[in-house]
């Protein structure tokens, strides 16, 4: 849920990419 919220309102592209990496690691 937290990741989804961050994706909807990304502060910067770098942070968005970081979230993607975290999601991939979680999988």
C-alpha cells in the first residue's frame, strides 16, 4: 500500500525508481 501511494505521488524520478527496485527485491 505504501509503495502504491508513493508511486501515485512521486517526489522525483530517482525515488520512483528506488521504489521499483524495492518492489522487485520484495518479489
